[in-house]
């Protein structure tokens, strides 16, 4: 089965945002501070340069250490229940805040919302039997699954909203779109007049072609598309089409809007995923998407502490942002079908500055609290290489215009001898 993976620095190893990892150079070397959010781990190990890992202690929720003069690389590992995590980094990296054990979900700041009211009539759109959505900024709004005309009273962000009214077919693809610009919330939308979808609101199928298609991939490239207004409203248009996307009518497009394309290809063991955001002023047209160079990797030599090779030519036009690795194995060597045994997990992240063409799983079992797969364990692994804008750590609808985020992935299994 083809797998699409969206990650934020792999399994939440690094919180998205913050500046918890800091460095300070001095005459004798560099001091480093790593900050954990939530409940700090009780088991931590540290490696300086190429030295062996050794047990380390936290001061509160911080790991403080000094590197010898001339040493810039370090790695640290910690355990949270069945999860063993490791980051390989350098003094050039700003790691942000590291998720600790039982890291609390951030308390969201309540968004100021108000009531948006109005009426929709999509009865003139043939085939629009899959429902109608009325969406403003931040995805707020609502969806009615069947009716072709109705009144609505929906909560949306206060202030000016680009509001998209979209009629869908039974396959979840857009059939017609009307975008009402700069509507004031709270208040009536379209001045209280019925929003009537007609022939001028029909979407059009536009061709998508792909270059650099990997040979031998069992799944043909396909793309999904959203239209993003300059005011910050995302309009879902099409999902998983192989050779086309759906474009808004030209009359609905304005300067500063754009299309967010999600292109994927792969097979059962290797895949590519990329987010491409292209600005538009004409409603859309033929699109050519250059896929990243394929990364085909059959996996490491089986072992409890294998070495994974990250030999990859790189992404065209964007830097590599991280190399990540995830292992999973049962707590018992013999995997019973019912019930399945509990699992152990090991996650590793290497920053580009660390410069790792390989990641070797270290033997940390000499440090109390760390673990490793045993002989007879079936280990499932996934390896990722991420690329994008220098500040990007995850795909996001807020990706910058004419920018992209790219992921190549391989996965497999082996038995520990």
C-alpha cells in the first residue's frame, strides 16, 4: 500500500517553534543548552563529538554541557516510556524546544469568532450532489452533505474574510466555486443576498504533467490541489488526480492567490512527496511539476545496531532540512497474532549541519533505561530525507508563494540475527 507521510521533525522530537536549543562560544569551547518541554525525561545520554555516549543529568528541564574547543558536533538521546529518541546536531543548529515526556498540548489562544449568515443556492450546478461547503479563514465554516440550497449561520474569524462557497460531486471533487472577497464577520455574507452558483462558477479540468518520474515506481504520479486566496482562505478542489487538477474559474482569481499542489509517487517501499505553491493571476492552466530525484534504498544489514545509508543526490533548488529514521519492534521476539504485543520505538533525527551520510544506531544499553531490539525481533523501519525552505520543518498551507517542501522516503523490515 502506498504510504504518504507528513512529519514535523519526526514524531515530535523537536517542537515546531521556540528557541530552546542555544549555544555560547567561549575560549575553551562551546556551551550548549537543550530545553525540554512538558515533563523532562529521567533518562538522558550525551555524546560529544565522536566520544562514546554517557549518562547525563538534567538541571530542571535543561541539559547543559560544554564541548571541547574545536568540537562542534554532539548527539543526545532520551527515553519516554517505550520511545527512545535521539538527535544528532551541531553548534550551528537552533533546535527549538524539545518535546519531553508527556509534553502538554499547547493551550490554543481563543480565536475571536463571530456569526456569518447567508443563503446558498447551488441547484443550477449539475452533478453537485456531494455537498456544499462555506469556508473562511483558518478553515472555519461548515459543510452540508446533501442539500443544494440552504441558509447558514456559521462561526468564522472576526474581521474581513475571503469566503469560499464550493459545491462538490459524489467523489469529493469540486464542481463549482464562488469566492466572496473581504466579507465582514460578524454579519450577513454577500450583503444578505442569496449566493447563487451558476455556469460562471464551474471549475475546469487542467492538465498536470510530471518530469523526473522515477523508473520502476508502481504508483503513477498524482496530485491534489487547493486554491489559496491572498486573504488566507484555502479552497479544496481535487484529491488524488493522476493527470489533471481542478482550477477555479478565471473570474474568481485575483493577484496574490495561488495553488497549493501536493504531488506524490512511489511504490510499497519507496515514495516521494512534495508540496508546491505557485501563485496565479489567471485562474490556472497547464502545470508541470518536477519531481525530486528518487531515493531508492533497500535497507541496512540486519542487526540490533544497524547503519542506515543516506546517500542521496539532493533536492533541486532547495536545501535538505533533516534526515530522520524511525524503528519499531515488539517487546517480545515472538510476535503473537492476538493480541499483538506492546511495541518499542526508536526515533533519530540528524540535522543537515551534522553532515551525516549514514546514521548508526548506537548501543546505549550500558546506560540504565535504554533498550534495543533482541535476537529474533522483527524490526520495521522508515527513513526520510526532508527538503525545503531553510525555515521549513513541515508541510503547511502557509508555505511561502512559489516555494516547496519535499520528502523522499524508504521503508522495510528485517529480522535481528
